[in-house]
C-alpha cells in the first residue's frame, strides 16, 4: 500500500504510540496515508478508536510476529 508518511512506535508502550500518532497526523494533508509500526498490543484497541473518534479511515491493519502495522488515511477536507 502506498504511504505518504510513516510513524515508528515500536518499543513504546501505551499511551506513547497514540500520543505520537496524534502529533504525526498534523503533518498529513487531507487524503494522505500514514503507516504506523507498533509493538504494543494495546494499539489493536487504541488505533481503531483514535480513527473512529477523529474521523480517520483505518484502511488496513496487519500483524507480523510481535509487530502491528496500520494504515490510516486523513479525511478529505
């Protein structure tokens, strides 16, 4: 999947991945996609809720071993 920006939150525990995500999405333009890499299992709950509350599209999520990968899209203006 094409991404415009990437956030590496591997090794960080709740609430740090979501705090970094909140800062990083400010760098996105409407319609751009952010790839998030994390190792904290709580992101499986936190990132979908982040998207739901702030109107971002969770395009996909995958798990590869201990790594969780998410693609979110900033809504069009």
